[in-house]
């Protein structure tokens, strides 16, 4: 009798769980973006969210929870209810380098999250203001060597991609610049245009309209190969200046650990359907965004990628002595 009761209780719980998963999504989803609106993370997230929302038939609300290089938003997402309604847009900084940069991080990118899908990758460009005294990256390096700690580099926050790439650049070029942190790339870029900061690394796609509009100049690329379509005449850092230098930002969607696997699968399928729109992927390519193979976008590959990046950054942070204190 007792056994029958227990079994039927299990049956009830299971069918409630199944009904819940089958009915998903019954209401709006939230994607936490841990940077200011109008920046690269925000822009990519909104573009992808709109297309995934159409596939799942529900609105996806972008919540900008900016600060501390993305770790504030990531902490919030790690503590969210794993019910399939809250997600985190994560990137190389707080989900890759974070554990090596911060002594006390409130989350573990691998243990506290389910990887849902990976976005296409984006290389970066080194930018200066339209009227900057720097006509080339060689001039910038020469001045930084002559006057250490005087050139101001804007970044999207301590531990953000723009900060990490600038730190790598300093380490490889043997220079020291003065980092100036903002709550996202958008406010940093405003100050670069206004002349309050001297230089900044930003994603090639979001910088492009500013460069084409004559408000900023690109003086180097972080990709190994040139981007003649987007940045004609701009050489990669690896070309003569810093041989072997290569950096790109990766992004992706995460859910708090414990989110039902079938919801993760449904989100991934919706994303793959959105990606089958060739006009969209062609538009991303034309902005310099690197498309990946279908297998690389999936939850398993993205989970492995996250774990390997956490390990990779341990070495990079130690070798380049990147410190955020
Ligand atoms: N993704 C940018 C960075 O880490 C920040 C932003 O999107 O505003 O540099």
C-alpha cells in the first residue's frame, strides 16, 4: 500500500515535471546582459534574442545588469531559479578568464551553469580618436615606451574583453598604459570619440560604423589575417608589430545549473533554426563576425569550450601577469 502510494507520488511529480517542460515557454524569458545597453554584448544579444524569440513564440527581455566586468550579472544569473526562464549572455572575460582574475568569484562558470549555445566569434580592433596623434600602432608603442603609464586606454570594465586584450597587448609589446574602466564598451567608446581617452580595443563589428563614419580610426586588428572588406589598409598586430598575436571574443548563452535538459535542447534547436537564415549569417560575416561550424554552436561543444577556456586563461593570466587589483 505504502509502495503504491509512493509510486503514484513519483508518477504525479514526474507528470508535473513533464507538463511543465512541454508547456515551456509559457511566459517571457529574461536574458541577463552584464554590460551597458548599446555595446557589443548588448547588440549581439538583442539580435540573437529577437530571432530565437520568433522561433520559440515568446518575448525575450534583455536585462542589462552592468558592472565589475560582467561578474555582477553573471553572479545574479548563477543564483536565478533554474526553471528555463532566466539565462546569461556570457563571454570570454567573466566566463573564461574570471576565475583566474578574481580571488573571490561567487560562481564557477562550469559548475554553476549549463552551456546552451555559442554565438559566432568576433575579432577586435585597436581604435583611436579621429584626430588622434597616433597614426599607427608603432607610434603608439613608441610613445608608451618613452612615457610609461601615460596613454589612457578605455575599457568596458575590469576583466572585460577590452581590458584583457589591452593587458595582453601591453604584455606582448612590453609597455604599460593607463586603463580607464567603464560599465561597458558603449560609454568607453563615447569618451574615445570625445577625446577623454586615447585608445581602446573594441569588437570589429560594433566599431565599424564609427570608423566608417569618420568618428574613430582603426590602427590595428587582433585577427591573424587582414579584413580588407571591413578595414581596408589596417594591418593585423601579428603583421610585423607583434608576431603571433591573435585574439577574438567568444560569446554564448548559459542557463543556471539545474535547468531542465530538454529546455536547453529546445533553446539550442530554436537558435539553429534562426541560424539557417542565410541572409542573417551573410550580414554577420560582412561585419567581420566569424561564423562557426554547426557542431561548435551546440551545448556539449560549448560546455567543453568553456572548461578549456577557463584552463587557458589560468596560464595566460599568469604568464602575462594580468592583475586587476
Ligand atoms: N563585451 C565588451 C567587453 O568585454 C563589453 C560590452 O559589451 O560593453 O569589452
